[in-house]
DNA sequence: TTGTAAGCGTTATCAA
DNA sequence: TTGATAACGCTTACAA
C-alpha cells in the first residue's frame, strides 16, 4: 500500500542512468564526481523529489551526521529553552539535530528512565549527544561508544566520568542571592528545596556556603520539599508558622518559589511582615508581572552556545572530556524581594 | 574506537550457537521457536546485553512498531501536556512512541517548517503519526504513505484531507465564555487574538457566532495581535483606551490573556473599572493563584486518549480517515472574571 | 572518475 | 522448527 514510497538512491540512479554508488557520492561528497554526472544526478533527484534517508545512512556508515538532544523534562522551561538555543546554534553551523524527550516512568513511586529512550537514540548513531537536565539514572548511557562525546547541560552525572558538564556556578548564584538579601537587611534567610539528585544537593550546599561566607550561619534553616508548587507552598507555610519566622526564603527553583509565594502572600494578609522570596532559573514565568519573582539567571544562551561548540567539534570535545565548564550566573531582581508590601 | 559497540543479532546467534534468523524470530514473534532454543537465545542475549535495533528493524521490515509524535512548539504547555498524556496512554498499550520536536525556522519573517524534521521522522517509518499543534505548512507531510494514519491533535490541516483531527469544539468553548460573561452582566465584550492560521481564524469566528447567539452582536470589537504576552498587552491597552471601553476581553489563548492582564490591571489602578478577562487552553499558568485566569479547558486528557486509541488501532484510524472528532470543552472559572476588584 | 560488491542490523522468503 | 539468502537504503573499499 506504500503508494507514496520515497524514492531511493536506486530510483535516482536509474533515472540518471548511473550507478547507485555515484548517486551516493554526489550526496555525500563535494568532489570526486564529474560535473556532468553530478548535474545529471541532481536533476534526477530533483525530479523524483529524492532526499537521502538519514538513518539508513548512519546505519551504513556507522555514524550519522547529526547531534542528538535528549531533554529530561519537557515541562521544565529551563530545559526546553536551552535545548532550543542549542538547536539554533547548531543549525547555524549547518548541523542537524535530533531532539527526543526522555521517557521517565514512575514504578511504585520511584522514577526511572525508560532505557528505550536512550538506546533508540544511540541506535540512530549520533555523532555527539547532549542531555539537558538531570536524568533519574544513567545506566542506559554507559553504552555510549567512547567516540561519541556526551555533554550534560545543567545536570550533573557523576556516573559518567567522560561526560562534559556545562552548567552555571551554583556557588556564585547563591552568593548573589544571599548578598542581595543581606544588603536589603535580611537576617533570617531560610532555604526550601528537594534533595533528590546531584543538582539539588549541590545547590543547597551552595546556599549554606554562601550563608557562612556572609556571616549569617546561625540563621540557616532548611526545609526539604518536592519539586512542585504544592511542595513549595507547604514548605514555606511550615517555615512561616515557626516562632522564628524567616524574613526571606530562598528557593531551589522558580516552580517551588511560585508555590511559596502563595504562603508568603497569605502570611502578609494575615498581618505578617512581607517576607522576601527568591527563585532560581529565571524561567519566563518568573518574569510575568503578576509573579515578578527575583531569580537567578543561569545564562541559558551561554550554556547553549558552549554546548553547541562542543557538540559540533569532536576534537574540542575530546579535549574537555570529563571536565566541568562553569559559567557565571546573574541575578534578576524583581518585586518579590524589593517591594515592601504586596500589590 | 567503538569500544562499546552494542551487540547485534549476530553476536547473540554466535553465543547461543544458532542462526541469526532464529534470534530474530525469538525477538519478533511469540511462537515458532522451540522452548529450548528460545531459552538459549534469551540467555545469550541477556549475557551480552542485547536489545534489538529498532531502526534497522523498521528499515528491514518496511515499518516500525512505534508511533511518532511531532510537537509543533515545545514552549506551548498545551502541546507538551497533550503529547505526554498520549505517550502515557500509548505506553499502557505497550506501544513505543518516538517524540520529536518540529523545527520551525524563521526566514525573513516567515515561519516555515524545516522539512528535515518531518522527513527524518518519516524515514523512521512509524506505524502512525500524531501532530500536536498547528504547523506553519504541511508540504513535508504529503509524503506520508497512505497506509500511515496521521492524527492532528488541536491543530487543523485542511491540506491533509486524509488526516484525522481530534480537537475540542471552539464554538462550544466560546459559547461557554460568552454565556459566562453575559451572566455576569457584561455587555461590551471584546476579543483579541491572532489570525495567523486555521485555529485562530476558527476561534475568532466561534467568538463572533457566540456573540450573535447571545444577542450581543453590536458589542463585537476585535483587535488582532500576535501570539505573545506583549501582543496581548498592546491589544488590550488599545481597547481600553477607546472611548467605548469593553467591560470584558476574551482572548484567543492564555499567553495573550496574561499579557492583557497587565493592561487590565493598569486600567484599574488608573481608576477604571475592573475589566473581566478570559483565556483559552487552561494552561497550568492560568491556574497559578497569582494569575487566576478564567479559561477554557480543552480536555487535553480526553483528546490524548482519543488520539491514542486511533494511533494504536490502524483499522479504527482507517475508518475515521478524513474526519474531525470534536470533544466538548469546559470552562474553568477563576478570579479574572469573578473578582470585582484587583487583589 | 566510475562501477561492483560487501556490509550496517534487521526481517522475510523459502527450502531443508 | 530451523537456516541460508535476499532484501531495506545507504556507504565504502576495491577494481576497473
């Protein structure tokens, strides 16, 4: 029933009256074919609407001429934005990208990465791989051939010693946050966030270090919560119900902060003082004027560009193998820390 | 350098001491192999860590055992949520999905679909295809073999006469919106939105029809804008600066409405009356308590389920070829229409 | 510069 | 129930 079968190299060869290897040559190399034949082949290809099958190509050649992008979570705008920037940067270099979403399934409460996601991408034989965000596990990526560089953007994979990590410096990010809050006169600064994987643990540690450095060690108060608005809400609610209410709350990310914002607002309505609040990631929701959340911008575009550079250049990637590339974040100051009263 | 080459059917065959066709049989059919050999093959496969290469498989067999999901825009939560629901529903039926993001590039101001996205997906030979959202053009999809059903979720593709459209009824959605606003006493109800493709044009028409049916024909006032917050803001600003200010503004979608919300708030602060505002899609941002936007829920989950049903069952899809499946939307009422004053 | 033939990892056909 | 052998769409020695 395949009425509309795509034409193959063979069809083109027949049409042009040449061998199929010659057609292949025309499409894979700039030189080595006489102009005359080249024109004939191109004409035939155009006539039939032929485009090479990318996958048959990479099956045959052992490696495809494209980069694979695996996005950990499509609902996290931080990830999709970085993925998009990377794709754009790669496209400018004339490199095709293939973007797939990681399939994460929840078996009895534990998240696991469906290995088929990764293995099907590997079967496509990309020349390099970028993973945006943290994955629940990295088993499936152990099978990546040594010749294929793996770039982690944002996430951390200690289990992949050869991977290159491109992320922004959380220590610096938290330093910015704490410094900003301290300069506003805050003295009791709490933290809320999850402790579910490398990034969250690192970021909490970064907060603690920043507090120490700022001489605010004693005011540390941490409340663990999950990565949802609801989680942020309850954690903040809890903190605000303690006797020693914090005057500011630092959140692991924007989603959590947005949940916490409700608790902060309720506290204000109940006659409490305005509690300052910060997020992290500077996702576009944080910038909405209704939300107006002070947040740490990880410089997504810079991360994407650095990643694209490595993905495009295998030699460069080889050089950076196993390293961590840290970029400097920047603070986006908004109403959640600067306005004295609720709107 | 391919140190970690994945084992192939041949390796397994050698290890198990059988022919490679037998290994293939074991992995592709439940029956037809003696239990003894089957066990031997499975043991060898497990030992070597073999999993079949999905793409070599579909290259050889002419069609892969998976469904392709093409998401028009990763930044639109409406789309990613529907895609995720669909994937989940398909996974429950034991069907693999492959999800790819459409690459839309902007050449001198005109958006076009990078045909490579679609043709690469087609080269993978999915057994059916779902497109979530509207694409700038459908040329690349003309090549889909007649045997492969195409399901459009949310979007409309008049250029694909064989495609099945699953979407919610915009006429009903707008009827709900207008009825709701009318019941609140609104008499001047304006509309803002783009007119860039089928869905937006249809929705605007649905609004006009709903207004007519409600006997509010004379109060129709439409302002065109692009699909961004900024677009919504300026359109609303414009409407509110006219002499006959609307008392309510209906937006094409939530993003636009969120932009319009700022204009509405400013109007209020400037001493104006509270203008009611509605969105469309009921994206999760609309539900944030800071935003609290009345919106039309398209029943994403129902759309996803219907789509999954069609994607999974080729015969059923054949039956519905070229048809449009309309689901009933529902109104999510929130503060943006019910609260008399700003918070 | 061009063609022939083998092979990428798999399935499918057909004998054995 | 099994195993050769020829595809699938392509690349790539190797020969011509």
